[in-house]
C-alpha cells in the first residue's frame, strides 16, 4: 500500500501516513487483539522532512545543532482497537542532523536494578562524535552492552538511524 499512497508528485504525506497506519492496524487486528507499537516514517530527501507516526513506540531521537528533540507518540499502539485514531507529525532534518529510533528492549536492558533507559540513550546519542547511520547504531548497541556488562540474549535490541549529510544543501 505504501508505494501507492506515496506515489506521484502531488500527494499529502500526512494523509498518506495516517491511511497507512489505519491499514496496518486492520492487518494487525486480523491476527487477534495485541499491542503492536510502531514508528513509521517517510523521509522526503528533497526537502529534508520526515513525516512520521509514532504508534506507542519509544520516542524517536532527533539530534541537530540545538540538541535532541523527542519524537513522542502520536497515537496508541496498533492492534488494540479497530477504530483508533492516529496522527502524523512532520519534522525537519537540517543538514548534519540525525534521527535514531531504538527498541523498547534497548531502553529496558538492565543491570542489577537499573535500566539503560531513554536518558542514557539520549546521552549516548548526544555524545556521539561520528555521524554515519551505521556508526550511530553500533555506538548505541555498544553502550547498551557495556551498561549490561553482557551481550543481552533475552530481549530485542534494535537501533535504526537516519542521517542527513551536512554537504546536502537545504531546499
């Protein structure tokens, strides 16, 4: 459905994102009632904008020259209600900025009585000196493993990064 919704030159990204979320919700519900948090985004390379829906997922982390902005939930997790409403938001990635999305398993990775947490993820992202998507993901995973003092095998540890090169001019 995504290629159809986001096709052509004259489409509304927000409307397309909401329709995609509704269809994904219907698909999840076909398998039975369950909570399915999701972070779904469409990056416009020409404008440097990201239209996203955060259906109850861990907040996305957007880093630019002003610091880190949380891309909070715009709706409930998919798969809970047939008529849930979803919203979409848009943010701008200025040249040199980056977006990181981490799984709940990464945030909840624990050692003794403490969790890695979103604050540690933010700090690791803020302190990162490299700005390639691959290196940002590896840095986040390495920081989690150092915190837990072991290679976690019991939970999902996923990191996704999107970097806008500083050499690309803003439109």
